[in-house]
């Protein structure tokens, strides 16, 4: 799913380099007319390597360049000189990038640490020079091995956003507004559904110069687990969040039912998401008076059972400090 410079899904083509030929050279000097074999080995073909970079946040570097080819190994030469290895090509990706087979959809590997390297396509081996084949019965072999050809592959790079807290809710629940208030992020905010078409990340500053990362995930609708609406394009980002903050507006017809629908979509997409810590925040609560809030609290304690909840208002700055405290405690429990 792409919008602007946020790219979290690309398909690329990668080719490794061919191995260099081994040399079939025979040693010759001024007074040595018939020297023995001294052909060197060919160099290894270049690898295509995926490397993690903590300074990158999207796959935008692959938006316009999607074909990558490593260098070929050089041929061996006389005096057993080995050819130079082909130049490796490095693909710098953000942490949380999963590399998948485009046909089967199977995950090949994932990058989660800075400077972590995985070889995507191995370069071809260099051929051995003729001096390897010298024997008592074959004193002057006049042949050497050719280099092994490189490989090529098509893969999908898929980014799963790494964040401590993921905001979950229906479209227009106030997630972007909360993110703009609680962090210094400037997400697009408007009064219509699907304003957010890409995850927005923000750093929440806490006490004593501590902080954590919050991600505003595009809104969920019923059927999202089957790909309806924005479907899988955003649900995968929730997989990497340590804590899930469910945001439901106070003017919702049925807060408990909305929560159950959201929870069910996550369960159907990936049952492991249900094991994450959860907190329900009732947004836009500045429109409630104390009496109505008390009645809602009594109902929610019964309907939500053991799930913690609280009332907040991003616009009126109500409950924001308490929300930070609650999230920090959950992340460090």
C-alpha cells in the first residue's frame, strides 16, 4: 500500500554474478620452455544481500528501481592468480521487512536488527584453474573449470511497521487526532472515512527523557481479515506492535459491540494478535457529562469484563497524561 513516500510492499528482481573461469595457463619463462600448469581460479560472482538499516522507515528506495544485478567474478590468470570476486549488491531495508516468495507467499526470511545481513541470491562459484588437475599421470592438464552461472529470483519485500503501541479502530474514530496530540507527528486529519491510507508513526515523549513509538494504523472495517476495504495492507502492521490501543468514539451506538468486531477481525487475521496487551480508550469523551460517563462506565465494566478501559479527549486534552502512564506501565510490565 503506498501513499506519497510511504511504501510498504514492492516486488523486485535480483540477479547474482557469474563465477569467473579458471585459467588453463602453462608456466613459461626464458629458460623454462615446458613448465607445469599454473592457472589460477576464477573469482566468485557477486551476491545480492539484504541488509537492515534502522534509519529507514519505508521501502521508498525500491519505488523506481526494482532490478538489481551483482558483478561477475573475474577469470583466473597465470602464476595461480585468483580472479577478483564480483561486486556484491546490498539492498538496504527498514527493520521489520519480510522477504517472501511471490508464487507461494512463503516467508523466506525477515530483517529485524540493524546491520543484519541475509544473502538473497548467492553468486556463482569461480572455476578451478588447471593446476588443481595436475597428477602423476596427467602432468600438463590443458583444461580448467568454467565458472558457475549466477542465479536470478523475483521476491516480494513486505514491511511490517515496528512500533510499541498500535492504534486500532474503525475509520474516523479519532486515531490520527490522538497521534497528533500525543506525539509530534502530523498525520492527515479530516472528517471522512479512510483519511489515513498509510501507517503514521510518532514518538511519545514520557518522563525522564524516556519515550515509546505509537503507530496510527488505517481504520478497520468488518471483513478486513478477508481483504475487504484496505484489508491485509494494514492488518500486517499490527503484528509487530507490543500493545494494542483500541480507540472507540463515545458517540458510538454500541461501544462493546464495536470492540468485539475489531477483536474478531484481528483474531480471524492472526489468532496470536489476541495474546497482546490491550487497552480500550473511549475517545471524544468531552461531549459526556459526569452522570452519563458514570452510567457508561458501569455498563462497560460488565460488557468488557477484564479488559481495561478509560475515557479520553484528544481535542480537550482530557486523560492524555493518564493514557501515557497506562501505556508505559503496560509496555514495561
